[in-house]
């Protein structure tokens, strides 16, 4: 990531966590550095992968607590018919605090399988 994302209950793109991939089969790994805030306690921080315009089903999830910090990951297997943009998004399930996905460890990577 190139900038910290303040989480809302709507999915937002994580700046700098985007890949442009050619056709093929890939393992895509998303790593999300999530910092909780007091007013979000009890909610979840959610990291997702969007392939083209489709949100993949698997999620990276962290339980938010005041001053909590979690680095969570998820791996997706995707097959692309042609060049496609893949990006990470972040959101939270509730609360009014300023939980974040930070620059420090949030990243996306892909390994081409075929």
C-alpha cells in the first residue's frame, strides 16, 4: 500500500495494492495490516480481492479492538482469460471509529501457475 486507509462500512480501494496481470492462472496473496480503534471494538476489519469487477468470496478478517493490531492474509486462486486488474479493498463491519489498514505491511502479490 502507498497510503493508510481509514476503514468505513463500504469497501474502498487500498492505494498501491493493485496488480495488472495477463491471462493465466495465479495464486494471489493479500496481506492486510489492520489497526483497530476504540469506537470500532467488536466489529471486524475485512480485506477482499476484486478481480476485474468481481469480489472474490474468501476474505481476510481481523477482530477490531481499541488499539489492536493484526496482520492477516488471504490467498486466492484465480484464472484470468485476458489482461485483468486485481486489487485489494478494505472495510469494516460496523462502528464509528477510525480503524485503519496501514502502509507498513499491507501488500498484494501474485505467483503465476500457468
